[in-house]
C-alpha cells in the first residue's frame, strides 16, 4: 500500500499549474492524514473524460457559447448540435479542429475524500480550465463536510446537503491570482441553480449577457457568470 501511495503523491506533485488554486493546505489542516486526493491535469484529459464526461463536455460547451455570442469566429451556431444533445466529452476536440486553435490550454480536476473513497465521504470536487480565448473557467466546485448534514428545511441552496468548509473565498482569491499570472481576460463559472447567483454576485460575478445566460435565468439552472480579471497596477 505504501508504494501505491508514494506513486499517487508523486503524480500529485507533478500537476502544478492550475492545481495551485486548490486550497490544499486548508484541506490538510481540516482533515489531516485522512484526506485522500485524486488529481488530474492536462496529460490526463482522457481519464477526466472517463471519470466525469459531463463536466468535460460542459467546459467546451461554455467556450462554444462564448465563440458564438461574441462572434469570435464566423460559425454556424448549430454546428455541434449532435454533440450537445449527446453530451459528447470530446466536444473540445471538435471545436479545436474547426477553429484551428486548442480550446483547452490547461485543465485540473480533483476529487477528495475523508478516510475512504466513497460518495458519503466526499469533501471536495472541482474542475478548472484555462480555455480559449483567454479565460480561466471554474466549471464545478464542491466543498462539503460529510460529517455535518443539513436538514432540508434549513438548507440555503437547493443543491446543498451538508455544511461547507468556508473555502469559497480562499478559492476565488487563488483563482484571481492565477488569472493574473496567466494574463487572462475573464474568470467564468456556472451557477448550478438560480439561488446561487446572488452568492457569486457578492464576489463580483455577473450573469453573462448571452442567450445561454438569459435562458439559464429563465429555467433556473446552468447559469453562466463572468468577472473581468482585475489586474493590479
């Protein structure tokens, strides 16, 4: 077992890049030796597609939405309708081939548990991507304390099941710092439900002025939000 853990630790150390955004020290302080992390970088993108095809599809779908909405290229908006319907995790490759530019410049996906790798022990899940044109995208983030469930009547958000770890502010600060390092134009994310929009607005994000943004607000989920990268003078 020790040999396997050593290999996993070596793999984790090699990630670097976007992995620096994860508040790892805070997670270690909270869970100590019980913390188990699985981390995937750009060279593991096929593994990400197998582990969570939906989340990888969403990365590319968000980029395509921006290409169409901002007229970055003269494209047929329905060019990839079939891939959208099927949730194709390789959509990013199709878009890259069409525009002749790599859509996903870097990516980081992490899942973490306390004690053992079971759904009931999940403490963190997050995917970050540095994408075309020059955005840093937070596609999904979950921080939860598996030992502190919240009664349904006391939940603040529809998707909330447990108390959080109070790490969102730290994460977004690290996200901003990385975006500055990469000279990104915007930070983007997706509010899973309408009731989360107010939460992200407190951190300076606004609903994207696009058909997807308006539709997301109308139906109440999958709402793209954005914030300009405020570079220090």
